[in-house]
């Protein structure tokens, strides 16, 4: 994702529009949601020469694949993130966010912005009812209303725990 900025280097005030598409060689993200290898990252914005370096501002759009945390269904969703990155002149060798020769590397800031924007606990839709605990089928709203236990299973476990304690207390 190298961008040639030769026309902007050390020319403060110069700017140009940026419209690029990149195809990922490897997936971005490691959780339940990730941008798959082969996905396209569409970048729209501008590159601007400032005294300290090259300022990139814009947005990046792509699609990610995810597994719903409730019903386990796979789904694809679009994602758009804004980004602002100043690539400074004279970076150290290890500094990825700098102007190297007449290039800047868009990959590190884009990857950071996109991976951070991926949902940590993806759901196929906000009102997904998940799976029926008995049949394993996806629940519809009516079925979910019937199947929803009166007590949350987590609290049920706690209730059982306190009951046991009470019993043992009574025996002593
Ligand atoms: Zn779902």
C-alpha cells in the first residue's frame, strides 16, 4: 500500500486528491469479525504537504466477514472508517509512519483504523434472538418470547448456589 508522494515532498501547501483501491494479501483482524484476504480497501481522501511531512486525511471502506455471536450465522457487512495520519519526514528505519524516500506506507494506519473499528462481539442484526437452546434452530421473535426462560441462566446458577449454602447452614 505504498503511495508515491514525490510531487508533495517538501512542498508545503501542495495537495492532491487521493483515490486508491488496495486488495488485501492477508486477512486483517483476528476475532469473530475480520476483513478477508482478497478484500478491497477503497481509500478516498487527500494527501497534503505540510512542514512536518505528508498529511493524509480521508476515509477507507471495505467489507468484513463475521460470525454472529448469538446465532453463529456468518454474515458480511460494510465498514467505513475515517483516518488522519501525519507521515513525518526523517523517520527512523523502524518507524512505519513516516516518509520513506518518496513513499509513504498507508498499510499500518489503515490496518489500525479498520481493525479497531471491527465489532468485538458481532451480531447479524441488533435484534438477533440467537439459537433455541433445545432445537439449535435460529429463533424468531415469537419463538424467542416463548423459549426465553423466566430466570436468566446465570442468575439461576447463583440461585442454586445460595440455596445450597442455606441448606448446609441449616444443618450446622
Ligand atoms: Zn444472529
